[in-house]
């Protein structure tokens, strides 16, 4: 995941806070678990020790992933977003041409995507299909369940 992550300042701050927590208290908890497991005897047959070491590896992988995401982050300010076409961090209201159902999504980075709060990833099939479209255009999206058509009703912030 070495691509650029376009994020809001709030999301970047949240990621930095999580990274700090993982590096401090998270590492301390894992070290404590490893120490406790070591005290229980022979390391070759100690399942607790193996589990603690595995947890340590997963923890360090998460730290590395977050560091990479932060290093490749670019903060996008709301006032610099062009609302004449769909782009990252715009809110777009679309109508499904076949079902006539209207929904509003905000196009966000993969890290911020949360369908329950109406945020879809820029790399999702719908996100990719909507990018660059203007109000009134129809976006054809190839989704896992087939071809879908969405009419762009409104673009905002």
C-alpha cells in the first residue's frame, strides 16, 4: 500500500494518536505478556509464549502499516475541493437509474471508508465509477452484482 492517501486533517490526527498509543502502551502490554509467559517455564512447549510472540508480530505489522499510511498521507482541505465534478472528499447524491433509489455518499480514502456513515472508498467500484463525473451525468459502475447506472444529482462538500 504505497499509494498516496488523501485524508482529512481529523483522520490524520486520529491515525497519529493511534500510532502513538500502539508504540507506547501497546508495546508495553505485549512485553508484559511475553515476560509473564517466559516465567512459566520451558519456551519450547509454552503456548502462551508462542501466542504472545505472535501478538507482538501482528502489533509491529500494524505499527508499520500505520507509519506507511501516515508517511504517504496528503491532507485535503475542504476549501480546495472542486465541486464541479466528483473527487475525493466530495459528497455526491446519486440516483440508481433502475431502482430510482437516491443516496448520498462522501468519497473518501480506504482508511476512512465506513458505509454506515455514508463514506465510500475512492477505490471501491462505485467510488471509481463516480470519479470525474459532473452533475447530470450517468456513471456506469461494474459491481460484483453486475452493471449499475447512477445519475449524479448533486455534488457538494
